[in-house]
C-alpha cells in the first residue's frame, strides 16, 4: 500500500479505533481486518470546505442561467417546496456521492439541520454543520434559535464526527446589528463562523452602496476576523486591501472554482491570497450550482485556473492543490491536525485509489496523477474515523437503491411546474 506524501512510500497503515496507530512496513496486527492495498495508493480523505448538501435534489435543474435568474427563478421557488424529509434525502444523496468520490468530511450550511445531522450520523461521515442565517426580515429570532439548538444538540455528537458553526449567510443578508450579535456570541462561546463572502460583483456593489465599504471591509469593521475562527466561502472579488485585512485570520477561504466558473462569478485570487499567508481550502458549493461533488474536479480546476490566469504553469503545483483539498480544508473546518493528513495519532480518515486503470498509468509522479488525472470513480475504499464506509466501490452505510428511488421521486415533485 502506498502512502501519499510528496514522494509516496510502500508500507502499511494500522488503524486502531478511530485513529491511525502506526505507519510502517510489515506491521503485525493480530486478528486485524486487512485490506489488501496492492496496486492502490492511500491518501488522506478529501475535505469539502463548502457545501449545501440538500441541493443535490436540484442538480441540473437550472443550468446555464445568470446567477440572479438561477437563484430567483429556480432555486428559491424549488427550495421553498422542500420538506424536512426532502432535506434528509437530498443530504443523503450528496453524502453517497461524496463517499463514492473520496470525500470524508465536509462543511454544510442550510436549513432543517437536524435532518442533515441525522444523515451524517447514519452514514459515518465527518461534518461541520451550520444553520444558515439571513436577516432581511424579522423572524422573531427563529433562525438564531435553530442555530443555537443545532450547536447544543449536535456539536461533538456522532462519536465526535459532527461539529457546529454559526452561519450568517453573507454580508448583504446580515445588517450590522445581527452581525454584531453573531460575532459577539461566536467570540464568547468560541464557535467558528461560516459565511459567504464576495462571490459576485453585484454583492460588492450592494455593500459599497449601503455602507461605503467592500464586503471584506464590512466584516473586518465589526471584528469578525479578529475575534473568530472564520470559514469564508468563495472570496472571488477581493482587492489587495481586502487581502491585507484577512492576513493572520484564524481559518481561511474555501475556493469553489467549478461553481464559480459555471455561474460566471469569476476567478478567485488564490495565488495572491496564498502569498499573503491566507489559508485556502477547496469546496464544491451545492450540486445545484456545481452539478458535481467530485473534489478531484475542484483540485484540477483550482490548479489550472491559477496557471491560466497568470500565464505561469509553475503556479499552484499538484502537491499544493492536493494540500488545499486536505490539510487546507481541515484548517477551515477547525480540524487542523486531526484530519486531512496521514500521520500517527490523526483520525483514520483516508481513501484508497485504484491505480490499475489506463488513465492512471504509468506512475511517474503519483501526486501529479492524483491532481491532474484521477477522478472520484477511481476511489476504491473510503474510511472515516476508522470505519469503512465504502469497500470495493460498494457503499456499506447507505442503501443506494432506495436512496436513488427516493431522490428521483422527491426531486420530480419539488421542481414540477417551476
């Protein structure tokens, strides 16, 4: 079995309980369940740093539209029809796809989060869950109550696989007073914050008109980056001053290149952010925009975009793109050192890639193959917290046949007539 580092080495991985107990050659583990890894390559499980899992039910429903048309004509009317049961099955569909394509952990922001947490508990995945908070109307504190209930009920649940965050949706849906409240609570209770930032030029214009600042300056003004661990989704439209304000922040940016490209949002300044010392991880966004949840697509898109944008093929090399999808994303989820790496003492969250395929041969540089050639369907085995969730391409914690039947029927009902 090969261990994916910059230079892979042959050896064994011993898992005891939920952690990696040893890495070496010819490890002796009496009575162990052994996975024969000949012809396979082991690497840390991929970590999807920004997701909206129930949107898998809306995959392919609203493609090739401008962002506001996509949102107002299609997404919002469809989401308004979704029941808590729909949320559960949509989340489960996303989790099945993620497990099948090598994702072991993800960050999610949506509504009816109890249903999503239940799906995480059942499937065996790892997740940082957030109840999305919008404050464009007075709801009597209902959303905030649900956000706090999620944290109290689920943070640390499912053998520690579930953590929770506070989720003010975005600067343009979070006026100053509720933003101050969220930041104050997050600081006092040491709760991480997950928020969208500067995804579109329209958002930048809205915040500039309302407050005379960029979205990044707006959040900085109220102390978000100084006081909290923050997961920023997108960060496409940042200027140099914005990046200076993010320097030294706890957390970082989830770069979601496929969704940003597909919606015509633009190319995030990943190279500039990394030069400024800002941690950048990778995410897919929801399947309603990205269509695919295959993180290998994101790795490839992230690397190629920076090379093309700067005209420099040496930018964002393969090993760094892979680190963004593993160690980088782990830091965003506030799980640095616990997952996203293959080392003794880390959580046993790992995947096996089947190299016995024409597009993965010959193996001159394994890391380059993973970044530029591998796809999610090359994942043979997925392990989270020491538990095997997929083996020989067969899901072990999800009834796939029933899931596909449920998802098809629910999706048809939700979008009918829209």
